[in-house]
């Protein structure tokens, strides 16, 4: 089955080249496309956009697919592309730039209408969710329109999720504690997506709540008022 939305925890996974860990899922997403992938490098600094796009272009060249940087075309042309890929970096900077460019609504409408397929990695995965409030990044800029994201996926994701290590001497907060703090003031379910794992969803997720988690290392589900549990892997399931 081909899913129109692919959310990856990280483009860099130990033991793999850039994006290589989830190459099969990426291949499924871009199957039969006839236009270059539209890449959004806004999570990086402005002076890095061209080099970042070249890095993505090098990977997709192995799939015989071209890449166009969104910063090199007019906003009206984004739907000329069948797949949009929003890369990782700083989530606050990414959201701020998308807001300033007036791209939030056009991207959301293009994906939900079926005109474009969506791929996100790390910050790009956060951007597909209800808000960026479960990112791990520092707020180096303040998005002028707040923290609401594209809401293609009506729940939250915490990319790069790390399980608590009972053997560590580090006494700082664990990721579980931070997500528990999120649930002190928010009701939304969060998926802690480990390195190497990905989520596939349909654009009708808001109705069906069905998704698929693949890749390696899996994910943990955090629901307000309940103990976290391991998500089913390599099978469709309903997330309540």
C-alpha cells in the first residue's frame, strides 16, 4: 500500500548513510512520480540552503529522482511537484520561515487534497503534526504566528526519542519526564519515534486514526493519564 505521508525520525542513523536507513519507505513514497522532489531547507541557516539542497539531491540521484529547492521557485509553483520533503534542523526556525513565506496553508491544502505527497525528517516530521511543542530543539527564533504546525497528522511526534537509561549517571530530565510535562497542560497523544523508525499515514488519519510504524527500533506511545506503551510495528493499527 502506498501512503501519501512519510514521517522519519532522523535522516542520520548510526551505521547508515544520509537517509539510507529508511530508503525502502522513501522509494514507496516517490514511486511513479514524474517531477523532482520539492525540498524545503528552511530548518537550516539561510546561508546553508543551497548546500543542504545539494545533499538531498545527492541522495535522490541514487533513486534517479531530481530535487528542486523551494527557495529557488515562486510560491505559486509548489504544486507543480508531486512530493514535498521538509528536512531536519531547527524546528522553530523552520516554522518561522514557512510562516513568513506564507507557505503553511498552501502546503497543507496541497497535501490533504492529494496534489502532493509529504515527507518529513526530524523537524520536518514535527512540522506535519498538530504543533511543534514536542520538538527537542531550542527556540532560537519565535514564530510570529505561534507554534501551530501543518496538522497533517492530528497527534504529536517526538523525533529522536530516547528511552530512559537506568545505568546512566546523568541526573538530568529524561525524555519521558519532558513528555509527562507536556501532558500536564496538553491532552494530545505523542509518539516517541526512535532513531531509524518512521510513520506512514493517510491524509484521512483524522477520521480513521490508522497508521503504520516501520523501520528499526520502533516507537513508544504516550497518552495523558496512562502508562506509555510500545507501538505495534510493521502492521497497521489504530491510535486512540
